[in-house]
C-alpha cells in the first residue's frame, strides 16, 4: 500500500509535518485577536469653565498652594456613589492624570480665568480640602469642600490686605445636575462644580479685602 497520509514519509525521504500541530497555533492567534478587540479604555480630564457671574474686581494673586482628596477618590478609575455606603469604580473609564493634580490644575485655571489681571502686591494662598466629589448613578455631581486663605505677604513686608493669621475654614456644598449621558459627561459636570467652587473662593477673598480697605486711613 502506497498511501501518503499525514505522518508518512514523503518521496524525498523527509517526514511530513502533522497538520494537528497547526491547530494550537491558530487557536492562540484567535485568542489574541479576541483580546485585542475588547472594549477600549476611555481617559478623562477636567477643564476650566466660565464664571456664572461677573467676578469681583480689585482681587490680587490667588493661588492654590495645597489640595487634598479622600482616599477612595485617589485612584485612576472614575468613582461614583451609587448608595449611602456603596461606590461604583469604572474599570474602563479613567483619569488621564492623578485626580488631586487634575483638580488643582482645573481650580488654578478657573481662578486665572476669573482674575486675569491680579492687583500687584496682593497675594492670597488658598488651601482646599475636597471632602466629597462624586457623581451618582445618573452623574449628578455632589461637591463638598473646605478652604482657607493663609497669611499673605507683599514684597517688602506684610500686605495691608493680608488674610488673618488664623483663618477660619470656609465650607462649601455644591450640587450640579448631570449634563448628559453617563459616564461620558461626568468629567464635564465635575468641571462645572469646580468652576462654582472657584467663584466662591474669589468672592470670599474679595470680602476679606473689604474691611482692610475700609479701615485704611485716608490720605492727606
């Protein structure tokens, strides 16, 4: 019998390759292809927003010198609160940079947009404590934060409009309704909340300046 099935010798004397050995390779390639075609990861950031009202004039240089966030938010994934004691962590929706750095940059950009030309000689150092910053199931955003203005010094000595040596923390609660489909618009809604916090910080700094200006002696 001169059959030439798989595994028998070829006419040139070399053994034939088994076709069965090819199947594991094909299966592996199909598995790699299936993994590479899975759902993509989306990356988000925060941006500055326009003020809701005309910012006060005559405000000096306001800068964010310190910002903290809760530990449960200090992670790459977007986090939403879906119950009083339950959080949802989005595996495929992530921040493009650490969230505390992203919030600080957005707040700084918001403040610069509201005070494009700071009054020379006036400096205000602001510390912010983010206590809660979540979207819910439908991406309505809740922001609770505290902020203080530290003593500020102008060149050559303390500014007449410096904040008190022991500033009283200001507490803010901000609610912003969802701006669209969730979670795609969560970052945009969170940006709006940060813009409103910036509005309140600038207004607060302006109120701190007023007593100092009114108490200043009139020039003769």
